[in-house]
C-alpha cells in the first residue's frame, strides 16, 4: 500500500468530534497524525470523516450488469471501488443475498462475490455482509464454510418468502421473473418455494443453532425488514442486536427500548419517505431512533441524506454522525468514523459552495480527487 507523504490540510472547516473547527489535519501514512507536513491550502472546503456504509447492494450493477452476464464478479470491483470513493465512502459493506431467489441473490453468486472481495486490493475498505434467507436450512453448513473461508464478519437474517400467498395456494407475485433468475421453470420454482415454506416449523431450532455457531465466530448478527416488535424480539434472542430497516414505528421503538442498534436507508431520507410505504426514516431520526444510515440501493444517497437533514435544521455534526461515527459505533470499529490523531486517515473533502465531494482519502491513500481540488494537491493554481 502506498500512502501519501506527510501532508497538512489547512484552512478548511473540519468536522471534529467537538464540532466544526478551522484546524489543520495532519496525515501521517495511513493514520491522522499530530506533526505538520507539506501544507495544502483547502480554504473553501469542508473536511469530514469518511463515510461508513454498513449495507449497500448497489454493487450488483457493477458485478453483474445483465442477467446472464455473471462470469467473474471480480471484474467489476475496480469500477465499484471508484464509485464508492466518488461518493465519499471509505468503508463499504456489500450486502450480498444468500437466497432462494437464485441468480445474483443465490449461493453460488454469494460465494463468487465473497471470494472476489477477499482477493481484491481495493482503496475502499470492502467487506461483505451475508443476507441469509432463514428457510435455507440445508445450506447452513455451506454458509458457515463460506464465512470461515472469506472472513465474513456480519450476517443478517431475512425471511422474504411469500408465506401468505403460499399458505393460501395462490401464485406469488413476481414468480416468473424469480424463476428466470434462479434458472428454474416457474412450476419448479413454485414447488421449491412450497417446500421451503413447509419447513417453517424446523426453522427456529435450526436458526438458533446457526446463530450460536456464528456468535462463537464473533460474527455480528442483525435482522432485516422486521415488521413487528415480536419478530424483533425473537431475533434479538438469537444475538441479532442490529435492526435493519424496521418497518414500523412500534418496531423501532421496541428495538431502541431493548438497546438494539437501528439502521435505516439514506434513500428513504432523500425521497422523504419509504418507496414501499413503510415508516419514514426522517420521522425515526427525529424521534432519536436511528443509529446509522446506509446506502441501501444508491451510494450517492448517503452524503445527500446528510445534507438534506442539515437543510431540515439538524446540525451538521449530528447529520454526518449518522454516516460516520454512528456506523462505526454500531459495529464496534474504534479506528475510524472521526477525525482525531491516531485513527485511520479516512477523509472526505467537500466544496463548501456546492456541497460537491471533490476528494476522498481512505487509510491515507487518495481514492478520489477531481476538479480544482486536484490542482491544489499538485501545487498548481486552482
């Protein structure tokens, strides 16, 4: 890894743990230091901590842009790395399904993605989260082998089976499209869904055993799209203390009362509400019920959400915490998420007048730099 020679970023407004201050930021290799280096004048810029994205699936279009184009997921990691950096993201957790849906959401693709990430030298700190469909009981051992091989440290439990339609003997929505992705005929896919649905009584004990094995490996556990306080309670008992995208206010309130960490989608904030008609992220933030925002399906939404909250009256320090210090705290990562000596040199440089991200530094390496800011780093006139 090649890091910058000692630099001091000067004359910028810097978001420090105690608020905005006009102080120099000294870069000493991969960390923020306390000794001056070559000065770079960043007047007119805002320096904030690098964005930590704990759940993003926008990478799918980089790794498999069309159905049938899934050959080597690793080919798209370079362009993914570049987009993440352009969005100010210095740590990115790729939310990869391990699902009965097949295709880009199936076990084969999950293994290919995890192996590709493990072997890729990215500027962004890339990690993998497995979004495991709980009814895939026969794949639990395969999941454990993948976690051990690829060093996966975060698993989220999903149950997206269309149980109501299956129990009523109805044809589930989107069946034909899912069948095509999975490589099955619609009839075979429907039979497969019925077989998974029928194993519902086996899931609690099997999932409990799996969760115990994951806890033994120090894997962080969460759940996705909890629709009720009761479901949140049941998964918390397994050690899943991260609630991703609770669907209702009562579920989020129950999660907070129990001390769970709560994650919501930044696109929900940017849109002003959920695209699926679920609880508003802005409402939960206003009630103090959100620990972190994540990109979900759109990487640029993270910075946009923070500035949208500032426009609504939230102080920048509180808004940016939701995409930096907050996510770091959720995962127990003490080496990032803030600007102070001794932590990773993860920084985002934003043009104050336009709120445009012009530069990103990840662990002391420039991962994105453009426009007049590049000229300043090169010592030329901007």
